[in-house]
């Protein structure tokens, strides 16, 4: 259907993927730019997607026994400095509050870039006995990281996220927690956002500042670049020693507990856009779509059409479907283009001829397929169509991922494969930083993860020829 | 029942109400102090109360057509300065970010004390036509105000809140919105928090910086001081003119739209504590209590007691009641004192004799009353007992409010009444700032509001003798 000029055009993704992304963010009314570089406004439609993601994650967290808390937005510089690796990682990116009212502060305070130090300080007050453990906390908030280059969702100086922080009596329990929460993130990506993931360990170089292990889920975008979509960290007792958090264990001995943290942010909305979007705009999986079905009356000036359209709307809502109607005076072409731009999974058309035939027409956003739905089957068939869209999006993304993983046995081959196809290049690896840096310098790729699902591609590291320890994935990352 | 020493004692409220309040905040594990004065940690039990309040308010907001958004946490100084009255009110309390990473910023940024300026800046980008209006937005976030004296919940340099911001084509619609949202706050206080309110206008002196009208709900605490518990502001077109937000109206004429904003914060949790609490600690209305029923097995070492207690727990949960069990090895005395401290509305005791008699015992936290509940009636009777506690708390607070409003016809009389009884002193008032300041200087009271329910107490202002315009409430406020 021809586009009405009222729907602003977006750049084709094949022409300029970065510009296409920015166009979708603004034209689908997800974000607006504020007066400060890197601080974005999440408009109602963008925030509603985040609310659906929050609702899923918060439910999972609580089912697993986590409790929400609220930590302060400001961290004293001296507190941030208590754990050496941590401050080295974060201090260069901190935004600093130096004045309160008209007075200069005795110590500068950073706007939290992450809250490990705050949780540790609190736990040093309240953890005494093994009976107090575990404490499994989460908070929903925004954090600031003063990045140089910024893009909506993908890299903001401020972003919204949740940060889970837990403290346990034993290393085993903390390690289980770390992996369990990675699985929650994998479920969120795969089952809710329809984004297939690769699970694995981060290398020493790429892990979180202060962590013993960082686990990650990596997704592949439509342009075959990688997006780190959620991470979960095992801290050992490094922080609890630095903050002197001790507890009396069951044998009445004073011990240091073990910690984890894990986070997922509005970055995944960027991932969602770049995984499923197309040249007509956003494409949303039904499970996170603020509007799952848009009812569009055809020839709405004809008698009975609007009434029937509203009747269908009410029935969809009553069936628990997030439905809306576009009964505006805009043209049919405008409406189709507008709701395609906004990524609504199903457009439901109903016109005079449909009414005569006692049917309506469901149009899938993911593949344009039209499904004729008998009006009496509305409540059973529309959820099925929504499930098909959800599955269709996952399958398409999985196909994109699976077809863009390539094995290489030399740095040159890795580089050539990346240049020709993009995607993830898998090789063996000796585990040395030098080889990781070589791959970055010579092939332009960073390590994405050491996947949990290991394969034996050979015995030696393609960078240095020494014995290999792991199979590793390389890629170009957002 | 005698208190076990394991439950830490709190100061009696009659001895030192302020210390009693602080004791309850910490001993009931609502908050912890952070390393920065005035920035508090909301612990799981405190945050869970806020989650229940958020859930109620967010539901009401959305029913009324509001959408959530997220605005940046930082405001450029130049943006804050655009509306003259607004900046005068807030600039002295701002916390300023001056450095990002290692660089000094070209313009300092304040951590938002409130977000009117951000919403206006956004609306100046996206409001074009009457078709775009109204926009009815809300955000859940924290704000910073660099206060000198701070107390948990009541006055923090950081506090959590929601701030609603709406923009309308007509003054009439904006005024309706302002009053409608005040009613939502009144409902939240009265129906959820069991805190009766007085609705009214703030005086010129007390209104929000930049508002044409500020409406308020005022509550009375147990010590007969006042707590402003929610405010709703009508801005006229002052901000839209300052930010040059215009729209094309139905007559194709360029016009300035009208704005409102309204906020409720974690301050109401302070109000909750000071309205219902007693010398045994917190008392929570069932509608916001994180735990509505605590099941306490009596003589739990006896065969069958624990099984039966868990059975009751499961039945309560299945009936949608937020229930928990205390099957710890602590003494009965410790458990009773502990859950009283935490303000759980109903303690459900079940012991060997109860099991024989096929009953359990529900003990009300608000008045200590014991209710024998036949086990077969658990699911019907416990919700009734919870409703009785909710109503009982409201009635007690209403009685406290109603019995502490006194009419006065001179400043001296007002002062004497306040000194003898505390509470709200109502007088007539000419409307002049001078008289408002006189009441503050001579009787130590600020104006609380010009109540919507006006009474005629006389014809003249007790401060100056000139003709009276309104009846006004005075009080000592938190």
C-alpha cells in the first residue's frame, strides 16, 4: 500500500543502518533528545515497552525470592575508592556533584554509575549472622556513565536499568545465583523479546570491574553486529573483604560472605529495534508491544463500520489483548504506514464487505501475511496470530544468528570472514590477553564470550600457535 | 505479653516523639542511613510499602489516561532559569554536577529537584496542534533538594516520588485535571493509607514556585502536627509562555496551552508511621502492609502444629492475602514483639488446643483485640478482620483529626489553643501576606490551607481587623 506523505520516511537500513536506527527511535516516538548530550527522554511509547520488560523481570526476580530496595543516587568518592579494580573501571566515567545549594561540598559525590559500593556499605551495617543470609536485593533506577559517544538506547550517559545485588554465606550458593540470573536474562531475551542469545563467560579483559567472573548473553543484530544484552557477575569475597563485611557462620566462626550482581538495561530496547525492525520501521514482539492489535476500520464513513470496529476493540480488550482503534480522519494509507512504523504486531481491518461476510482481516507486521478471521472466532484466533508473530520473529532472528557464525583457524581468516559476512567468528584461544588484543588490532573484533557450549575446533590458538584452552566468539559490538 | 530482650526497645512516643519516629524507622527495618547526610536507603520492608502505594497510584493514573515517561536526571542551569519564579524557588536547593569524567562541564547541570522545565522543553518539540493535546504524563523517579535538616521519609535530600505533568488546550480542562488528581491523592490517603485529609488551596506564600494555584491535602499526625501529603498545581500558561510552547487551535490560531503538575512522595510513609504507630512500633493499614497476616505457631515443637500452621499459610496465600509464617526458633514473646514492631495488621496464632477446637486466633495489631476464627471460615473471616483493622485505623485517625480542629478569633487565642491542644486552628483571614507572617511570628503557625469546605466564623481577619475573605487553617507542620 502506497505511503501517505504524512508518515515521515525513514532511511533504508541497507543504505545507512545507523541512521535507520536513529530514524526509527524518533519517528516511532520512542525517544526525544534532551538539552544534555547522551541524556534521552523516553516518550510514552518507548517507556511502555520498558514497563513490559520490567513487569516480566520483576515478576521473575520476586518468584526467585528477591526483594526490591532503593539506594541513594549519590556515592561519596571515598566509598567508590574502597575496591581498587572497581574504582579504576568506573571513576573515569563518573559525573561529579561538587556543590549543594550555594555551598561547595567537603567531598565530591558521584552520581551512581552502578551501586556495588552502596550495597556493600549497607551490608556492612546489617549482616551479622548466617541467619541474615542470603540477602537477595534488586533496584530499578537510572545510572550515569559519562561516555564520549552516545546513541539512544545503545549508549546513553544516563540509562535505566535494574541492578540485582546478592550476598551469600557460601561461594557455591553465590555461583548458583550468578548463573540462575543469567538464565532469567536469557529467558527474557528469547521468550519475551524474541532475541536468541549465546551464553558464555567474558574474558578477563572484558569482565566487570571487580568481578571474578562475568557471564553474558550476546545477541546478534540485523546488521550482524553483536549486542551484549545482559550480564551477571560473581564477585567472590573481594568486595566483602574490601568493605569488611563479616558474618558469624554456623560453626560460630567469623567469615567473609560472597557476592553477585547482575543487570539488564534499556539497552535491550535498542537490541529489539535492531533485531526485528525493517524499512517500514519498528517491529515489536507481541509480548512487549504496548499495542498488540490496532483496529483500523475500512471506509469508516459507511454506516455500521465504526460501531462494528469498536465492538471488536471491546472484545479484544475483554480478552486481555492490548488493543486500540484508529478512528481518526487520516487516510487508510497513512494509518497503515503509521502503525507499521510503530511496530504494532497485528493490524485488524474491518470494512463493509467484511461485515457482510462476518469476518475481519488480521495483517501480520512481521511478514505482511493476511489472515481472515471469522468474527465469532476473534478471541481464540487473534491470540494465535499474536503467538505466530512472536514465534516468527524469534525464528527469523535465530536464522540470522545461526547463519552468521563462522569458524576460523587463523587471524587472517577470521578477519576475512568478518569483512565478508559479519557475525560471530569462532576460534580456539590460548587465553592470553596478548592474543585477544591482536585479534582486536588486526581483525577489528573484540571477544564476545567463551560460550558455555564449547566445541573443539583444533588444538592451538590461531593468534600465537600455543595450546588452546577454549573456543571463543569474536565480533564487532555495539 | 512480656517483651523478650531480643526485640530492641524504642523510645516512648510521649517521651520524645521525634526519637520514637526515628526508632521505628530503623527498628522496623524501613530505612538505613547512607554515608551522605539526607540520602536514605529504603530497605526491603520500607520499599515494599512504597511499591504498594505506587501500584495503587499507577493504576489510578492509567485508568484516567495518563502515560508514564522518563525524563533525564540532569537539568542544564540555563533551562532551569527559563521560568523566573520557578528558578527562584528551586535554585537555592539544587545539587550541581560540574564535572563529567575528568573534564569540567561548559555549563553546570543540576540533579532534578522537580522536572517542570524538562517537560516544557520536550513539549516545545512535540506539541503542534490541538490534536496533540492533552498530553497527560507521569514519571516515577527520585529528586534531590539540598535541605539543611533531614529526617527519614519526612525530609530527605533525595526522595522518591511520582510527578505528573499534563498540558491541555484549555484552561478549564487543565483546572479540572488539577482537582481530579488532588482527589486521587485524597483517595490514596483515605482509602489506602487510612489517613483522613483536609483538602484546600495553598496561600500565595505557600504555593509551588511558578504555580497559579496549588491545592493540597493536609493530614494530622498523632502528635497533632500537620503533614502536607500531596499537592496538585495549576500553572495557567506561565510555563508555556516562558518556554514558547504553542499549538494551532481548532480555529487555526496559534495559542499557548495550559499546564498542571502534581506529586506524591515517600513522605507519606512518614505520615503513615506518625498517624498510626504506637509504643510497640509501626502499625500498618492492611492495604499497604507488605505482610498482612503473620502466622505464628504456638508450641510449635508439638506434633502437628507446624504442619497445620503451614496449611493455614497456604490457604491464606491462595485467598490472595499477603501472609507469612514465623517458624523460627525464637520465643513466642520475641515473635509477638517483633511482628508488632513491624506493624503487621493481624497475627494468627495456632496451637495444639486451637487445633483440637478446630479454630485459630487472630490478634489485631491496631487494638489488640483477639478474634477466634473457625478454621473452616479462614478465607472469609480473615479478610473481614483485615477490613476491620483498615477501618479501625481510619476511624481512630479521623477522631484524632476532628477533635483537634479549633476555631479562634484572635491571634492570641489561636496561639493559646495551639499551645494547649496542638492541631489545626481555624480562623478567618483577609488574604494578606502580612497577616500570614504575623501568625507565624506570634503564634508559630504556618497556613496549612484555605479549605474547600468553608465556614463563616466571622467577618473580620483576627490579625488586622480588616474584612475577611476566607476561612483558613493554621498549624505546625513537618
